[in-house]
C-alpha cells in the first residue's frame, strides 16, 4: 500500500514538473515574441522621412553677345540675376532594408537609402539689357537655370547641410541601437556590430 502511494506521488510530481516546464518554455517564446514586436515597432517608428532644410543666395551677371559682319558689329544682352533657393536634403527611411534574426537576437541593417537633394530656386532678373537683334529667349533662361543649379550644388557640397542631414539620420537610427542594447540584442551593419552612436557615425558610410 505504501509503495503504491509513493509511486502515485512520484507520478503526480512528474506531471506537475512537466506542466511547469511547458509553462516555462511558453514564457520564453512569449518573451521573444514580445521583444521582436517591440523592435519591429521601433523600426516602424524610425521609418520616416528625415528632412534637413537650408537656404542659399547668390548674384549672377549673365552676358551674351551676337556678332555680325565678321565681328565688326555686335549686339549684347545682359542681366543681373538674383537667386534665392530653398534646399532640402532628405532620407526616406521607409526604404531602409533590414533583417531580424530572432534565434541569435540580432538585427542587421541591410541597406540605408541615399540622400535626396532638392533645389528650389527663385530666380529674379534685374537691369535687363537686350536688343531686337539679340533678345532674351527661352534658351537663355534654360542656360541660366542650369548654371544656377550647378553653382548651388557646389555651395551645398561645401556647406554643412549634408553633414547636418547625416547627423539627423544617425540620431534616428540610434533609436534602434538604444532599444537593442536595452533588450540584450545586437545591431549589425556592413558585417560589423554597432556598439554605440559614435561607432554608428563612423561605420555608416553614406
């Protein structure tokens, strides 16, 4: 009789331990799912349009000559061109590609979109001088517009606008880094683990 009671007690304990083990395993899976959902939500929150704005001005003198009769006769046209331009540098992080490895608790950023630079110039003409033999035409305006944008592009490269835009990008991406570090996950980019925001700034080559 005592032997049966002991056997029965052992069976009950084994069943209880099995239930506890199943609950423990279920809790692990639930935690992993919860962590993954949190990380995915953070990436969704980061996935937006990051825009940095700037303003540039320049003054251009445009001249053109038309010569006739073996250069003995010429007709000049010229104008003072004042340009005010709004410039935006943006990163569309909706286009960022990434992979979530739940088993190894690792997020890998596969690609970061290139910056998009938009130049919106406001061009005004002053002191316009022209003649019937050499009037301003659509071709002149196209040349001026092309030259203005080329000059502005050079100014943008020499300015801090692009670096400021990259700093804002790093700041947004670092929100993912903060969450992964907090939850014991790893963040990778270009095959390297990103440990802190400073490393992000040096390893993320745009």
